[in-house]
């Protein structure tokens, strides 16, 4: 075997070895992605906020079944305030529901800090229970609630607000909400 042929043979063997490894690695990363996948539903219960301050988080639970998660979070006797959508118009679906233990929104409403994975990932939302005015903040100061912000409002009879897409300015930038009755 010539030197050139030996080199080519070695290169071919190396390529075959790489080809043999590649599918195994692909399978490993696919199963890692599946096990790391976020649950379909999270439920967070928040309380009444002191004036100008964030609403305290009472409980939080996540899982694949909404009824179970709602029970685990102790959300049965609360009102549904918001649904956060990871993706625009909730497609593909991945959402978190925010419940309040202080009833429907009044003019002071609730101020909700977006924590964990959901910070800077929300692309749309619904607001219910008379929370028809919603401001989303990026990098909020909890002292004066300044920073980039956008306000959405809906004054129809439903006293609710469906904002399936928050728009390009605030997409994946929201870190807090102030929701109230307007
Ligand atoms: Ca998103």
C-alpha cells in the first residue's frame, strides 16, 4: 500500500468512526431536550400589593394537567387574573396562569414580577377579572416603576384584555406587569 493510499484509508476509517458516533450523539441530545422540556402549565397565586409595591407570591405549581396544578397551587378560591403566553397567540401552546387571592382588579390592581424562565420570554397574554388595563415593564424599578414600558387597554363590556401578541417592542422583554381596572 502506497503512503498516499494508507493516508486515504486512515482518513476513510476516521470518517466512518465519526459517522458511527454521530447518530448516538444525536439521540442523546434529543432525549436531553425532552427531559428538559418545560411543563405545559404553571399556576402562580399572587396577593394584594401594598401601594406601589409588587404583589406577594403566595404559591406556585407546574405540571402537565391544569386542574391538578391549580389544586396544588391552592388556586381554587381565587380569581384568574392573567394567562401568559410563551409564544405569540399561544402557538405552540405553553402558558402560565396567574391567580389573585384578593378578588377582581380595582384601580390599584396587582403588580406582578415575572420570575424565572418567564422573564423576558412572554410574547402574549390575556387579562381577566376586570383587569382591562395592563402595563408591561422591562427592567422595572420597584421604587418608581420606571423603564421601558407599554400599556394595553380594552374598554369593551368583557372588562378583559386579549393581547395574543404584545408587539415587537415588548416581545420577550417583559419583566413585570401592572394590571388594574381602568
Ligand atoms: Ca416568547
